């Protein structure tokens, strides 16, 4: 693959590096009260655009075929929104005894509270021939469920900024997340044929807006002289993230491939990706709302920024092995 093709493919990851670098070089541009006025343009406009875009792009009309697979959906949502956050909470009790930066550890807990992503789990499931309909359903359903469950989990495990009362958090979530999402879905009903024909770059739009949010978040960090990033802690957190993903994927593979589970090989693949992947697109805006006023918000966001490319990288590396396993299972089940 040529350099230009590689840059086009990985432009979002490169973009994250660039916006963090820009924030380091000129933090005054994106801080509160600065030229970008992020307290308005990011907190309200950018977040609303992301969720309106999500509502416009989610093909909920295609989910009927997967709706009745209740056991699979229950497994995925329970694992990602109940087991995952509790398991990480217990792990952090141990890691808190180490010298790892406490705000990065809190960031690991925020990762655990996030819903599944809208795209990456579906793409990887489709690539290996897994149950794509189930992946689409759980990604979409998890996104809607996450609007309510994720803020609650964040408040339960981490608390919130003392300057933002509980009622204010949820009123802001409703206005910038729920309302744009519903408006997007309503617009989709009238524009469905046009959208399917023209195929607008929904993913690109959300990614660009997300880069703006990441930029202003790190501007706040680099403009605060009291915050220092421990590079050793950062490297350890990267290792922990990859270890968590591999461990949870192995656990799900073990549970979902047992004969007593009742899941097919295609189901197992969908479960493995949907239950272990976490949404950056929904996560960063929610953190911005729930932890508004936290001076360490960017450090809390770092593990999620790492988790996103890590889950795609790890999934891509495992694709050949999963494809081989799928082929073997299909041959075993095919009558001679």
C-alpha cells in the first residue's frame, strides 16, 4: 500500500495526533473564552451535529430481521454495560495501589462505561462473514441505550463535577444528544431514498467534528500548568488496554462457542466485536458534558482515545485467524 493510500485510510488517527500537537503549540485558541468559543461551538453545536448525523445515518429500518435474537442482544448489552464496567472497577482497585496516574486510571473506567460503536464492530463482523444483522442491531441499540445508561454509569463510578448538578447534566444530554438523534431519525424517514442513493460521508463528518472536540479538550489541558502527563503511566495504560481487549475477547469466545450457548459461529463473531468495542464518537461528547469543568478532563479522555485505534488495530490483526476459524467451523457443519 502506497503512502498516500495509507494516509487516506488512517487519516483519522493521523488527525488525532495533529490536533493534539496543535493544541500543544497554541492552546489559547481552543480554551474557554478563546477565538473558537468552545463553550458554545463545541458544547452545544458540535455535539448536536454528531448525534444528528448519527440519527440520520442509523438504518433502524434494517434491524427487524435481527430483533428476535433476544438471547444474543441480552448477552452483548449485559457484557458491555454491566460486566465490563464492574470488572474494570475491580481491576482499578488493584491498579490504584500502583504509581499509575490516577486520572488515566479514571479514564479506563470511562472506557468501560461506554456503549458499543456504530461502525467498527459492524465492519469487522461483516469482513469475516459474521452475523452482520446482529452487529448492526447491537451497535444501534447500544448507541440509544448508552444515551441513558452511560451517563448514569459515569456518575456512579466516577461522580461528576461539583459545578454541574445532576439535573443540568441530563437536561443538556437531552437537548444535545436525544433531540438531535430523534430529529435525525425523523429526517431519515423522509430522505431515506436520497440518502441511500447519494451515500453522504456520515462517518467523515462525525470524525471531523470529533477532531474539533479532541482539539479543544487538549487545549484546556495544555493551558493548565498544573497538569503533567506521566509518560510511563501512559505506556502502562496502553499495555493494559490491549490486555483488557484480548482477555475479554478470549472470554467471550470461550462462552459463546460452547455447545450449550446456542450461538452459531457467525453469532460468536458478532458478539466478540460488539461486546468488547467501545464508542469514541459517542464517548467524547458525553465526557465533555458530564465532566464539564474538570481540569483533568483531557487526561480522563486519553484511554478512550487510545482504546479506539487499539480495538480497530487488534481486530484487523485477528481477522485472518477468525476467518480461518469460521471456515473450519463451516466445513465441520457442512454434511458430506
